[in-house]
C-alpha cells in the first residue's frame, strides 16, 4: 500500500505544492514549525530511511531540496532555512525545510503556530513562484 506521501505526490490527497520535478515533490507541512515549513520527498522510492536510498536518488533529493530551500528563503522572510531529516512519523523518506529566525525554531517539541488554509495557499504560491524563477 502506498504511503500517505506517495498518495500526496500522486495527487490522490490534496496538498499545498511548492515544487515538483519528475522524481521529487515538495509541499507545505500541515502542522508546520513555522510558516513555510516544507517537506521534500522522492516520488518513486518509499523507503523510510534516507540512507537506504540509492546514490542517484539520494543526490537528486538533496539537489532538489537545495533549490526548494532557495525559493523558500526568497518567499518567506527568515534568517536561514533549517534542515531536518527525522522520518519517524511517516514511513517515507522526507526532508524538512523550516524557515528559521533562531535555532530554537527547529525544535519539533515546541508549540506549532496556527496557519490558516488561506495562508498556506498564499505561501505555497509564493514559494512556487520563486522556484519557477530558478
């Protein structure tokens, strides 16, 4: 059975898409640490551990994530874009890209901000617009 992330990338479950290529997909987290918190996934590989990926998929995922992070930083005011690879909650490799003002913003135990669907839609559109410029 396909993971929820595969179903999102396939369009079976709605998402706030911020970028897509033939092999990778990026979308806003539904429970973000900060506005603009983005998840980056491989479309064709569902392994839950990033270090199990074959070399080509691993390198491609990071290259795609880098491009998404550049677009994210251009679209969402922040000091840096933080990166985390945890993979504990969904059994599908994914990279978290989180807009940061401080290092504490990358604490997954902290209270999450409320982001309305309308805000998510606007943020996703802004990131996608920046991504398409690259």
